[in-house]
């Protein structure tokens, strides 16, 4: 307003700029109408090249987390921050509206105190439609363990949810966490307690005694009591499982969830006015030391023998004697031992191998099995010359069938009339 008024009074642009304390080019732009008061020049939108990709991803999966989508476009070259990214999603209305999923408000919540190193919360997460080559059925099984004080969590894929696989997954989770808390918390799963009463079973009491921990069972229908692990379940399902493509092995999927859990350690926290991260809080927690070997539970899994007389187990292959191709066998392994046994359907042990490192992709063969397989293959060979396949055979002579009751070369006699 002052610039236009002074300009009408005959002032020069330099005099107006000195009088108002502004740059001459700024005064010239406002006088020429190239700039509008109150409007800043917008910087180039870094989100624009990725808008169509985000719209397509959210159209395919309307419930995809923004954090998952942000990780994807960061790999594609997006340079902005997460808050700028979410503002752009809202500004462009990229996510389709879903009325049933609107969050309900007005619910009362309570904050439960969690001293450091006091508790670990465990829960099974059933993941639908796993890759068919895993052979686990309709759901994959992920055991998640979380430290409620810091929020750090780790997870392990298991083949089933029975007692031996639960013990195996528990041991792997606490070793990934770097130790165990003084108490373990579960919901009313039947492998830990009797669901009707909540009393811990004798079998799992032996496991708790082995690790030197106490066991707490959540009240019935009180999922918020272990809300930290429930939130970890949500993160694993939305940020990892929704992005798992077909064709991955169990070991590759396990490495993916491990990377996500480590990435989640960088989440920010404010404790007593000081800024920190989940990883720093977890490193400061004092956890109990773990036994050198896991609890000696016996894990078994059914497998099918390949034509090469091999059996797959935990990302490795083990040999069996020839003659078992296509049959179902049982792989049995006691946790903490260095050997595993392979049994037939009649529980006869046909092979015993030293267990290879889980997921290392090794092929463990017994020398006797190799010699027996080679001998059987050589015995199946024949010295007879193979059939000739690159020849043109003569066309066969066509012979028409002769009517029954007819002499060769003569037509059949007519049938006499009825009654004659």
C-alpha cells in the first residue's frame, strides 16, 4: 500500500526501497503486479512425481499404513520428510474413504506403569494367506515378544503353535531381545495355561522354572492389558506382512521382519522431559541372563522326501536312504542338541544328521546314503540299445472288420422271414 502510494506521488523505485527498507526488485515486482501481498512463492512440490504411485497403491490396498508407503517411496527417491508426506496425502485426498474403519472416540483408557526389565509380553499373530510353498496351511504363525517399558519388540516365524514350537520361538525371541525380563505375560493360550481357570500348566511351569521367570496370565477378554505387544502385532501385520511377495522362503521373510523390528527401535520417546529413542531405552533396561542352551523340548515336523532322497528342514536339506522318494517322514529335533533324526511313518529311524545352522541353505548328505543312491541309479541302467526315435515308420495297412457270420470275401446271406 505504501509502495503504490509513494509511486503515485512520483517517488522512484530506489527511493521507495530505501524508505521501506526492502529490495528494489521486490518493490518493482509488487508495483508491476508480479507478486501478491500475503502470498509466498511456493517451492516445487517434491511429492508430485509420486502422487500417482501412492494413489494406485492405496486404491489396491486402502488400509495400507502411511509409514509403509513412505518407506516405499523413500526407496524410489523421495526426499521429503514423513510429516510433509502425510500432509500431501491429505491435501491430494489420495486415500479412499472407508466408513466402517473410522476410529471411535470417547473411550476411557488407563495408563499401566511398566518398570524397566519387569515384564515381557508375548502373543501369537496369525497371518492369513501365506505363500503356498511354505506348507503351513491357511495362516502363518508369528510369535511376538515386546518390552513394555521401552517398546522394543522382536518376532519369530513358527511352523505351528503347539507346545514345542512355542518353546522354540520363545527362546529365539528372548535371545533377540538380549535377555529376559523377570516375568512373562500371556493371554489364555492353551499351551501356557488352562483357558477356563488361567492356571499355568505343569509343562509350561517347567519352562518358566528353566528360565527363572514368573508367568502372568491376562484376565479374560482384556486385550488392553498387553497393549504393547498388540501394537507390535499391528505394526508387523501392516508394515511387513502386507508387503511380503509370493515366492519368498520362510528364512527370507524372517529376515524381513527382523529388519522392521530393528528399524522400529529408532522411534522417538520423551522420558522425564528428555528426548530419547526406543533403542536407547531398551539398551538401558537390565535383563536377566539366559541359559546357554534352550529348554529341551522336542520339535517334530512332517516332510515329503524328494526324488533326490532329500528332506528339507529349517532352510536346509538332509539325506535319507534311497527308496523313500515321495513318502512322508517325520523330522525330530530336541532343542539344544546338535543332531536330528528322520523317522518313517512307523517311527523307525532311517537317518541321523548333525543339524546345520538354521536357514543356511546347506545340503547335509551321509556317505552311505550317497553310495546307496548311486548304486541304485546305476543298477537301473540297461545295456540294451535305446529305441530309435528319429525314424519315419511305414503307414499301417487299413483292414476293415468282417461282419460276424460272413465267409471271407462273400456277402452275408439274407435273413429268412419270420415264421419260416
